[in-house]
């Protein structure tokens, strides 16, 4: 034979680094061995153009010298760094670049270079082509990973997200993942050849850049980064809170460190620096109150981008926190009790053997608003508890920045109240359930820091301004109680979308009904940013803050309709909407609201996000089913199809399954959220309509309909043999 061939030895491996056509290439491109490796596609090597420009003319012996000589350089470094030259079996370099050959097959991937023969007996193939990408500089190693990033922070911003790898010797390499419109809760993935081995990296960071100049100080973060290793498909997850930098999974995360756009000092930065210095001129003060302790306005309570204006909380006398008790014996009229005057507790209907459920309001509101007493009444319908409404109206009807600090005193007052109960009755904190709406939810931060072992805290759309992206000691956090559940209903960014609730997951279970931003039946309004929500007067409360109010309305309805608010664990709302997170997992789905703590012992992850859809009016309950409709007939029609469910629990209204071109034999699948629990489904009614007037009077039907119950996973099958004209019901029965 004239050339190298697999028959020339027991094992022949070949590295092609300059296989372009002569005179650009001096190496062969055709496969000539048992294993043929094509780094960077096998024709032109990365980094060579820069190198040849830097070389002196007399040092260049041949055109293409760099590309051609890379083969022996790769081999040399493969001796020391075998894992950095992993090669993937693939039909072509184009297919390899597209990610079609990722990860390695079950039998593994060979290593290009010195250790290629270790895979020969395992693979047992000849004329097999393998592809990889290399680094541009010595030692030329690279490791292929699929990197996916789930974002949180701003709802929608134009920019670029990158992942930065730091080596232990101080080197750093930044890799772009996505450029364009960046959306909150979206997951972005990219196949990346990393020149710093993630297994040995000292730190991995998330960073982003703005695409356009803006006057807003935007925030963006990575809620989760998944690294899927090409070698074996193993996935490593890096998790964090809010807009933070990420370090290696084994290293402590940098909590509360804001990830900003990387920009040189500009006029805008100077402007903000001057503004903040003026606002923080009085930072660093402290005030102490008898019974409650001391409070500071130093960092992190002020002096940060999230909390630029320094405020100390008002005195307990000014805020005048009141405790209004409802029990089975006095469901219609509260009894005011006080820890400062313990005799009021003794003279009341308070029962130290019963659980306490505290309920408190937010900005502008008061403890005597009807929604608080109504919630107590609903609780007392189903259980015997001490329901205590906390009123701090004198501390809530002021500037928002002041009210956001006054809640620290409110939380301390609750802690003092519980200390008195423990002293007088031996009352344990594990029997305490604190429910807070809006600003009231963040009173739990102070409560949790002063009383350890609180049984449960429920945050009802915790307030966003002055709390989103702040450290846990300032806001509600899952560390504040044994179990923390949160309902998010108005979590769009305050700027520019006028949302008033937090979007970041801060509890053990975080529920995002309808995606957590826009509630059905609500129309967003500019006044929602100005007036927090609860109160004002009854006729305008929904008008000014509908989304924000829905959190406590959902909770209240969940007390008497426990199974109508099931939350489905899912990575994002768009996946939930397509039915990807259906049905409930083996352990079931936790109910949003009053009975969420039934799942306390089933929590398996650090943060669990749950999604559900609700109705647009009370009682807001919905039950989720998945429908699959197989069409029958002879004509292709432009129209839409509806179905209604009939069962032992009642009959539903018609729900649209598909709109568009209706073709016989096609199957249309869609999850539906119905207004009642159908229980055992006995029949399904099918209806279709033209989208335009059709003089041919076509007929269409459903030959099969499958319905799956989201809660139980039970599947019901129904069959039909007829076709009907438009707007005529077809009944399908079990089959």
C-alpha cells in the first residue's frame, strides 16, 4: 500500500489537523485508520491565524505550518491531559457542532492522542470518525458541556448572558450563552467547549451585559445553572437566590451579591453615586426600644441599591400594634388582648392548648379590614384555633419607605407576645402559624430572628420594593420557620410593570398561580404601585390593586375548598401551560393555601416552585385535566373544537381544545382547568364550529377522547362513531 491504512498495524489512530485541499492543507482528510480524529473539523485549527500573524516571516517554513503542526502538539499534551481531548463519534463535523452527537454513547468516547488505544477493544469499529473542539492555546484542552441557565430578575430585558469559569491558577474564561431578549423564568441552553475544566474550576460565575443604554438600574440573575457533562451525561446543578453570583457547587454561594452589567465608569454611574451619597447621609444610626431591642439603619437595612433611603422604625407607641382575637366562642366580634397587659389574655377566650394563627396586613391597610376577620371566620368553620388579627395601621399609613421599616417593630411585637405566652403558659413556637400579606409578610424576618422554631409562616404576595434581592435577614425567608409557603400573584417588576409582589422563590414551597403576575379577572392599573392594596375603601380596592389582593383571596377560599388549588411542581409556567408537568408526581401535588403544610415532610429540594391556574372570580377553584381528541370525518376544515365533561361531581362548561386546521385522523391534546371536580367521568360531549361560513356543510366528529385526571393520574377513554355538523353536540361514551 502507498499510504497509511488500518491493515498496517493491530491498531491505527490518526489525527487530522490540516485536511483542507492543497495548497491550503498539507494533511489528508480521508479516514485512513481504525480511529480518525478531526479536531475542530480537521482542516483549520483555532488560534492558528493569530499565531501566524505573530510569527516572524523567517520562522514560517510552510504555508499552513501552524495547522499542520498542531497534530503533534495535541498528541504531546494528550499525554498529560487525557480528559481534555475527548472525541465524539459523529457522521460529520456539522452534525457534531449542532449537538446531535452529545453526550457520549453508552460505551463511552475515545481520547484523541496517546491513550486512544484504550478504547479500541471497547468500540471495535474501523474507519470511525471522531470529532472534538480544542482550546486555542496550550495545552489546547477543552471539555464539552451543555450549559443551561434559568433566569430570574427583570421580566424582559435586551442583553447577553455569559458564564465565567475561573481556574485555580487565576485564569478566567467567559462564554456567551444567549444574546437578545432575556425573559424571567426562561431557560437558555448552549453546547459549550470549555477550556477550563469545570470539575477543577475554583469558581463559576453568572454575568450579564445590557444591550442598550437605560436609565434603570436593572437586575438579572441565574436561579439555576445546569452543567451536563458530555463524557457521561452527568448533570450538576448550581442553585442560588435572586440576582446573585454563583460559585462552585461545593463552595458557599455569595448570597445577596447583585449581578450588574459590566460597564466602565460612566456618567450614569457617577449620577447614581452622587444620588446615593446624598440619600445615605444619615446612614448608620441606631434606636433602641424597651421590650423590643435595638434597630439600625446601617447596611443592609439601607445603603444598598435595593434600599437607598435610610429609615429607622418608629417607636412601639407610634405604631401601636394591636392583637385582635377571634375564637369559636367569639367569631363575630374580636377581643383585644395585649402582652403588655397579660391579664387581658387571661380574661379572653384564648386557649393555650390550641394553635395560634396570626394574620396581618400590608401598607395603608388596617387589622380591622373585613378580609382579615372573614379569613378568621372561615378558619373557625373548619378548625378550633386562636385566630389573631394584627393591626398596625398607625405604622402602615405613612411613606412606603417608612412602613417598610416599621414592620420590624411589628415583627418584634409578635415575638414579645410569644415570649409572654411561653412564660405564662409554656406555649411552644411550633404551634404558631403567621400569615402576612404584602409588607406584613416581611414582619416574619424579625419574628424568625428572635423566636426560633416557629411552626409555619405563610407569605401572601410579599412586597417587592425594598425587599426583592435583599439578604434573608431583611425579608421573609425559609429559614424564618420550620415551614414557609408563599403565594405570588403580582410579581411583575415594579419598574416598569408596576408589580408589587416578589418574584423570587423564598419559601419551602412557592406557588405561582396563573404564572404569578397577571390574575384572571384583573386589569392592571398604574394606581397599584401607589396604593398598596388592602383597604382604602371597599368599592375601589379591586380597581387599584387586583393582582396583589388575589393572594389573600386565594388563601381564604382554600380554607373551604382544599382540593381546588393543587400546585404542580414545574420548572417554569410556560412548561406547565403546555402540560409538560402533568399529572401530579407519585407523592401528589401540594395544595396552595391553608393546607400546604400537609406536604411539609415531602419536600425534597431547596426551593420548590409550583404552578396552577385559577378562576377569574370567587371561589377561584380549578381542577386540572388533560384531554386528547382524535378527529374523524372526510373533510379538512378551518375551525375550532370544544369538549365538556360529565361526571358524578357535575358537568363542566365547554372548553376549547384546538383552533386552526381540523384534519381527520389528527390528535389534539391540551390541558384544561375546569370549574368543578368532575370525579368519575361518565361521558364527554364534543362540539365543533367553522371559523368562516362554509356552504359545503361538512361533518366532523371525535372518534376517541382520552381524559386524564391531574390529581390522581386516572385515565378515562371515550369513543364515538358518528360525525356531526357544526354547532351540533356529539356524545362519546366509555370504551
